[in-house]
C-alpha cells in the first residue's frame, strides 16, 4: 500500500471522530444525557484505526 492510501484512511478516521464528537455535543446541548453514550461508543473504533499500523 502506498502513502496515499494511509493518508486517505487517516483522514476518514479523523472525519468520523469529528462527526461523532459533534453528535455527542448535540445530544449534550439538547440535554439528552441518557443517549449521550451511543455516539461516544461509535467513536472508539474510529479512534482505534488511528493507532499504529503493523509494518509489512
């Protein structure tokens, strides 16, 4: 895989994290505290993809 695919993958993961951070902010702003955990849980796999990749 070339460097461009890694850059696109990282950009996609960062976009997902920002999307779900916005979802958490929206639920907090709406005072819907019981549903705040759901968008926060979706952020975990997106953040995990930004971790170190094994070398091939």
